[in-house]
C-alpha cells in the first residue's frame, strides 16, 4: 500500500490541512472531514473566556483518524519555538511539531538559522520535526542530517496563492532528499497540488486555499482528489518531454498504397 | 466575603487577576470557566501538568499563561 511515512507513523492521505482563516469552527471541521486529511496543524493561542469556540482540541480529536501537528507560529526565535513545542506536546500528546519561525509579519518568510537550531534541538529530543522552510536545497539537506521527519519548503509566500513559484528549487530538494518533501504554503488551486505531487512531493499542506474558498468542504474534496491523482501519476511515471513532435499515428505506408 | 487586601494578584495571560490566597491552578481554571482538559498551564514559564494542578498553589505576582489549540496553518 502506498502510504506517507513520517517517523513510525503512516498515513494514507497525503493532504495535510491547516485550520486557520476559516469563517468559523464548524466550517473548518466540515472541511477537515471532507478532505480525508489525517494530519492537521493547529496553533497555540491564549485561552479567552469570551471565545471558548476557538478551542479546537476537543472537536478535532473527536474526528476519527486525526493526528494533530501543532505548529510554533508566533515564535520568532529557536528558544521560543522549542518552548512552544514542549507546551504543544504537553497539550496534544502528539510527537509531531511543525517548526514555523517567521519573525517578519510583512513577508512571513521563515528564518533559516532559528529554524535549523530549533529543529536540531527538537529532533534530538525525539520530536517528529516538520520544519517550514524556504525552498533552499542546502538547508533542506542540513535539516535531514539533524534528524527531521520531513522538510516543508514553501511553494510561495504564506497565504499568497502564488502557487509553485519555487518549482525549480523544489525539484532539486526532491531529487536530493532522503526524507519526505512536503510543499507547504502558497498553493491556490488543486491543479497546483497535483503538480507538486507529480513532481515527487510526498504530500502537500494546504490552508488558505480551502479556508477562504466559496465552499471550503467542496474545495477540500477537490484538493484531496488532486493530491491522489498527482501521486498516482508520479508513481505511474510521466513520459519524457521532447523538443519536437513525436507521432502517435503511423505516418508512412498509407497514402502510397492507395 | 474577603477584603481586597487579603487577596493576591497574579498576571493571567497578561492581565491582572485577583485571587484568594491559597488558590490552586484548578481553582483558577474554575474561575475562568475552563474544564482544564484542553488547556496547557504555565506558571512562571513552567508547565504545570494536570496531575499537579489540584495542589499547585498560586503566589502573589505569579505569571500564569493558559494556552489552547486554535486555528492555524
């Protein structure tokens, strides 16, 4: 069976969902169910007695087959991310942690130095570390060497919907990587998710494209189908590109015989 | 009814919160309306595990953070 392997965990779904930006929790939970996602990321926030519906732990845990992957968003240093990971693990009991350190809210680009340091520490502590990174093949390899469970390079800036703007670098990362490569951030359409999978990504993480769609549940289904189709195409083996036409019908031994 | 002078003050998620002396973490959770199941509790940056919340007494000036999982990508 073709499964996504992360540490000792296996998942039949290769679509990972983010839970931010949905209009409300019910819409988000419906989209999670529709997507068939088995790995879902959540963020740590301060408890607010006026907004008890913000608390997603109970409702998400109630969905069968869901594993939580808390993220460290809000951290701007490695030390803050490590602290967030410890708190998140205490709360979720999940070994997964998405290391996400983006100090500048204007562009949300991940800090490679702090991300590397936090990932190194957390991998050593036994976390299944899923670092969100720029599409940098050198950094990706260094993160593999310190024991990360995957690398999650961005397709384009978070929430931008610019798709696979980094595809050249993604191809290099995929070629070089001995751990799963998961495109995280920037995808807008299911076709982009399919393309990422055809390129050899092991999974994609999608949030905004589903959360702000006119019908989030339907878009979640569309992404799930695209991811499955892209994976199937990758496994089937894409044909080679050719610089010139290659006939699919016989061009000879026809007219001359008439 | 206790006098205000008998109360202690902690910092709860960045806000001042008066409490009766001897209040435990569980007392605080009850005051804010949390069942404690889906909340991580930090006192002065140290995680207080569920099994210790009934006995961990809060002190004047403690910095308490209550954290939950919310939506994020």
